[in-house]
C-alpha cells in the first residue's frame, strides 16, 4: 500500500475529522463515523478513493499528479525546455 496522502492533506483531514467527530457526538448523528474515517485515513496516510482517480498528494508539492507529464525537448542551444 503506497502512501498517497501528503502533509497538507493529512492536516486538513485531521481538522475536519475532529470537527465531524465532535459534531457527531454532540448531535448524536452519523457524522461522527465520517469523522473517524477521515482521521483513520490521515493516520495511515492512504486514501482508497484517490487510487481510481490517480491522485497522489504525497510527493513533490501539494497538488495532484493526474494527467500531467512534462515533455522535455532540446532547445536551439542544446538546453532542455519543458513544453
């Protein structure tokens, strides 16, 4: 199981998970269970919903890696330029 939840994503999951968990306990609703799921995915740093979409926030930067592949071509002076 490869980690696909980065640091910013993990902190947001902790925050929203705690709020949902507390709200679920106060109002006696199922929101607490959703909060537990967010906290659990933050702890293990893996989100199974990211896999089918190819999302990975754990890596260089905080964005996704969906559909982007840099194409490098040599320039006139032999330098590599991204297209």
